[in-house]
């Protein structure tokens, strides 16, 4: 229990750091371009502690689930003093404003990559670009029928594949002349050819061999518990070995893995609206889906479970994934998110380009007052959704281990 609570606390600290480095990205970029940063705070609500350095107030607030970097003149609705005008964000070149707005997103991406890199060095990461060609892990007998969802009937011998000459370590590259890209491809093909003989092309010690294997019929249970007849040859796929790699290869593995996780984050964000009804239903007792969205409360609890089971690599992998999700989420082109502010800056640039073509001067900063209804609506939606997910994580949390 103590290790679980420690894990929850550590992950909560990791979330605060994630938010902190995001805001630090905005802060650093703003300072580089000579913009005035008035306040740099982690958290929301009442101030716990603060101090002033130069023109900036730094501090922590009570609720550590967010943060903000208050840059003078971020929009034309922001009143600036005469002294602040030369340092106001809206008076800086458009490209500098975009870089400042991207600063937090870039830092989160860098942090995620560094975490993945050190995981690759210390314990290893699966490489999404590694070959998925099935490698025989074991040749076995084929059970004639399935007792229940977890149990196969007893059988003897080495099975059809073993008797035909297939050996552990063989890479199966094709079946009946069709390329095999994964063990799933092989399994599906074999299941459909009961009572026939198939030709497996295998690579063994660099040599290509063709082995004819008879496919036997076996009774198995489908997802509904109904008995069906399928083909089987008695081979299992060798598990993918995940091990630490050297410093150079770790960059490649971490990069490949990060690209795959970014793609998963984008898809996860796109599927979020469809999963929200399930989250709400789980508050009232419905079963919570394993891939259900989680709040900072939920992921902290999962972090606690990972520490409780000494799964530190998974703990830091989850923290890196959180950084990726924060980066992807903030690029959405809706105010008050970073992507919404970037969209406004790009709108100003495109608008002024066409004005120049018409011989007109630049129109200046966009009127954010017109965006207030959208900003308020998006903020209210985020608050409402966030509250629902937090409530679901409290009353019906996702558990990794029972």
C-alpha cells in the first residue's frame, strides 16, 4: 500500500513537472525574443507561495492541474502600459509569436523523447519498425478440442509443423507463395485451410527452405463460446525480445517509438468524443472500458499501481505519453488552447497578405473580443468534460491489476 501511495504521489509530481516544463517553454521563448513575462505560475486557485524576480512574479497555486505564463500584450484585449509596449507580444513579428506559442508543445515533445531515450537505454523499448515476420517460438502438438476459454485438451507429439521439419527459430516469410507479414496473417491463413497441405517458406540460418505442412482440423471456441472447426499446425510465435540498446541505436528506437505513440495520441484524441458517453455511464455503475479516457486522477492511480508492481519502465513510459498527449491536445486550433492562438496569428498573416495585394496597410492584431463566445464555450466544455472524467476516475477507476 505504501508503494502504491508513493507511486501516486510521484506521478502527481510528474504531472506538475510536465505542466511546469510546458509553461517554461512559453516563458523561455518569450524571454529570448524580448517579451515581458508578468507572471509564471504552476497550478490554479489560491496562491500558495510566490516571489518576484525582475519584472516577473513566480509561484505555485493550490490546484496543481495546470499553469499559466502571463505574457504582456498576448492579445489586443490585454492592456499594456507605455513601459510595456516595446516588450508586448502583439508588437513582435508574427513568427516570433508563433514560436512562443509553440514553445510549450516543443518542450513536451523533447521531454517525451528524452524519457523514451533513457528507457531504451536502461530497459528497452519495442521498436515499431522492427520486423514483424513470424519467428517460430515453439512447435507443439495440436489439441483436438478446447475445454473452455482458458484450457485446451491434452495432446502428444511435436505436431504437424514439427513432424514436417519446422524448427524453433525459423522465420516464416510466406505461405503458399503469399507473403506473411505477421503471425496473425499466418494464423488466419492456417485456420481457413483445415484438411489441406500448405507450403511454408522459412528462413533458417540465412537459407530459404520450403516445407510442406499438413493442416489438421481442431475444435475451438469462438468469442461467443460456440464450437467451430479450424485449421492448426502447432506453431507459436516467439515473443518479441525487448532489451536495452546502445546510445546510438537508442536514438533510432526512441524516435520510432515516439512516432508510433504520437500517432496513437492523435487517434486517441480523435476517438475521445465517442468514448465520452461510456465515461459518463461508468459514473453510474456501467463497466468502465479499459481504453477509457483518464484524468490526472486516473493516470496518477495507474502510476501508483505500476510502482506498486515495480514496473518503473512502464511508469516513465506513461509519463512520456502524457507529455505527448499534452502536446497534441494543445495544438488543437481552438481558443484558449495554444493552437487557437497560433491560428489567430496565422489568420492575421494571411489576412494582411491579401490586404497588401489590394494596396491596403496591415490591419493590426485580430480582435479577440469576437472570439470570446468561442473561447468561453470551449473552456466551459473542457471544464465539464474534465469534471466528468475525474468523477469517473474516483467512483469507477481503471485498474491494471484486479
